[in-house]
C-alpha cells in the first residue's frame, strides 16, 4: 500500500500565523471530504488540542531531539493509517532549534521524513521583498524541499498579485499558493504558557470555521494537496515510550491538569496498563482499585484555591499506598504550598517538601536530559529520559540529596533542579517524552 502523503507548514519566524493557517487548512480540507491526520513538531501540549479539533482525530507530537528515531518512525506510520493527508505544523522558525546549526528544528524533521515544506510568510509590510525572502529559505534547505509559499495577513487582491509576481521573479521553483487576508477575529488568545487551551474556548467551532473560510477563499487547496509526498521513513511499529507507572493508572484530567501527551498514554495502554481519569477540581478521588496516580502538568496556579479546598481529593492522595508521580503542575500540587500571582498562599497536598510561587515569576524553558537516581516504576536507577521544562514558577525546598534526577540541558550543561522523591511520592518540573538510546554518560 502506498504510504500516505504529507506536508509540513513552516514559517520564517514565530508569530507568522502558521498555527491558525494549519487549523484553517485542515478544517477546509476536511470539509472537502479528505481525512486529515494532524501532527505538531516539538514539545507542545496546547497546539495539538486545536489541531485535533480541526481535523477530528488526535494530533501527536514529532520531536527531533527528545524522541528516538524509532519512536518518530512509529508515530509517522501510525499517522498514515486511514488518512488521505498528513498535515504537520512546524515549531518556531523553519531553521530555529537549540543551536545555530538548527538541531531539533522543523527543518531536521523535514529532512528525516522527506515531507515537502510549505512556507507561511507574514506578508504585512512585504511587497517585492517577499520573493527574495522565500528564495533565501529555499536556498538554505538541505535534504528537503520548500515547494510552496503562502502569504498570510495580506491586505488586498493587488497585494496578493504583487507577492505572486515577486515570488515568480526571484524563486520560480516554489509555487505561490495564495494569500489569506488579515482578520481580527482570527487572532488566537494567549496566556503565560501559550495559547488558551482548546477545551476552554466556547467559540472554538465558529473560530475553526472562520479560519477554514479564510483558507478556502484565499488558497489553492487542490494545488496544496497535490504537493504532498509520502514519508521516506521505513514503516515501524507503534513505539513504547516509558514504562507504565502501574497496572491501573489513575490520571488527573481537568482544567488544572491538562498537559498529558496522548502518545504517552497510548504507549502505557499498549504495554498493558489500564487508565482511568478523575478530576481534582471536582474533588474526585482516584479509582479505588488504581495502583498508581499520574498528576500531569497544567494550570494549578489558576485553580489553587479550588485545589486547596478539595478535601476528598487531598485525603485520597495522602492515604494512597501506590506510586504517585507529578509533572510540573502535578509536582507543585504534591508540594506544601502554592502562591498564586496575587501573592495568596494556598495549602497543597504536603507530600513533597517544596513551596512554589507565581508571585515571583522566573521563566524555566528548554529541553532536558534526566537520569534517574532511584528505581521507580518507570525505570531503574540510571535510566535516561529526554523531555522538556516550561514554567514560570520559583521553588524552594528541593534538597539535592532527595533529587529524583540528575539533570542537564540539551547542550550538556548541568542543572540544579532535579525533582524529588519521598516514600511512594515523586515528581519534577520535567515533562518526560521518551527514554533515550544514548549512553548514560551523555546525561
């Protein structure tokens, strides 16, 4: 069977509008009867929820740095099942990664998969310069091709015509696929960790339909589909990422605990674990027969008062005899207290000796290598994982002697913060993505 063709939507820089165009394009193609399989490059929890809503199916992440090559190949193979087109949104600018060489950039995934790239260019303030800009990005491409350009936020039909002429003059090998007009109602609201999650948007469906209308009106949808090509990756089995926390894992899931990668949860299921879900914000307890609890990241800082008053939830976790693991927001919830942005301090579970504050904000962002210092259900001592960290909180109380991980950043620089383990409770600010195939000395 011929592999499903795919495309990558990339941009010269963040803020070019590629997420909105990817959503609109996916929904417009679905309306034409195509089965669209969405994907997102890099470590991102929020954008995939929008892509899943637009396309009507889950949106996995494809990470060039944090995932093993076999993991990516397995996910790409899964994406192509029962789909007509894979539509993958890039991250940041096309060549932007963790270093000047573009390591972990969208370009790296394009070269690995062989999927052609469509370049989304914010055309505000651009005219004849549009052509040389696209030509420069195309000339820098190695082992992949930029096959089409989309002008975003155009002002008029004459503006589109000028951009088309500029591209044909300076970069005739790249197809001009049209322009999408500026619309104030296509701006996606943001907060401190990115877009406001799709589940919190009561107007999500009208927004997706407006984005689809804009793409259908301004873009050559048939030409876009015709530019897609199959991945060059060999077919691979679905990946097993990280060992399950238990045989029956109770996963917290609500507006405070929203950052759980579906790929990880699917991997646990394939490895034989049963998953159930509960809402701490609704003062629910984990399933009585669960032998493990997973508290994912999210926005506990926005719901700290409700969590502090969730007495049934707190009592159930404090008396839980199985393994409990908290990531980022879940880690904060396992601590003694959480200070919100207004300076109000809220009592958390008091299962790990940390206090966190959003009144004293500090950005922590980047890829991480983590080596386990103690045996846990998800790995023996010395097991190495890759993942990422993204939060604005400050923390006190972490004791290096109790640190769960020895940690460094993507470039090998050692980091102080490594989470905590105490009895059957453990957590860290790091989001685990995959175990690594690399020698432990790297971490």
